[in-house]
């Protein structure tokens, strides 16, 4: 980074479909900066009945719920999600989530590549 802060307003960015096997999941990257570790932060939107199917990743996630209601599954355990919930999913753990509420589910997603090298799903 050259010392100039990266600043933008999220309302100026379009929601990008997450793709893959997801249903009703969209994201906005919170930084355009490429981190050497592969760290990534996103604002994630799950529309009503939206779902991110169970899968495994080679990196750790931290999810923080800003609004809405839903449920996550981690290694077969169901975890209720609501505003203010923070959930850490270690690398290699099977996980997924869905919006089970009537409105949008909005969360911050942090991907932490512990080996210092980005690989796998974004």
C-alpha cells in the first residue's frame, strides 16, 4: 500500500452474484487491495430463502451478522444466526448457511488464509 487510504462507499458498488451452487447469495468486496496473505473481507447478502450449500474450504471464515435471521451448519451442528452473531469456522470444517427469515440476511465475511497463500474459493 502506498500510504493513501482506500475509501469508497458500498452503495456505489453493485451486488455481485456469488455463483457456484449458491442460491440468492451476493457480495461486495470490502477492499480492492491484494493482501499477500490472501485475506479477504466481503459484505455478503443472502436474499430470503437464499442458501450457501455445505462445503469445505482451505481457509478459516469469520461471519458477523449485521441483520436478518438464518441458520448455519458446521460439521452437522445447526447454529441459529441473528443480528450480532459472530461465527468462526475453522479451515477444513464442513459448513453452509441459509436465510430462514422473511427479509434479507446481511453479514460481513472474513476469509483468513492461515498458510499465507490464497487458494480455493473466494
